[in-house]
């Protein structure tokens, strides 16, 4: 869900790296690699990162691999 007003972030859900890792069923280090590699957009808050739930869902949608 993209906010109707690009500056309006009130409806955005931010996830911690640990929450993203749990949702994707990968390690936290894998998520850090995705963030640092530019594959997964994140916001830096102090010394930690937050990733929007929409960004995670978009990444997963784009990453599907058809093995058939």
C-alpha cells in the first residue's frame, strides 16, 4: 500500500531486521546483506535499520523463481 501523499508515512509499517528475517525465513545477516547491497530499501534509525513491510512484500514478489 503506497500512501496517497508521498510525504504521509502514518500508514507505513516498519519492521526490524529481525522481523524481516523471520518473515523471509532467513538469517539476520542475509537481511543486512540485502540492505547494504541495495536490494532492500531501509531507513537508518540511530544504529539500527527499519524496513517497510511493503518493501519486503515487493522484494519477495519480484524474487519468485519459476523452476518449471
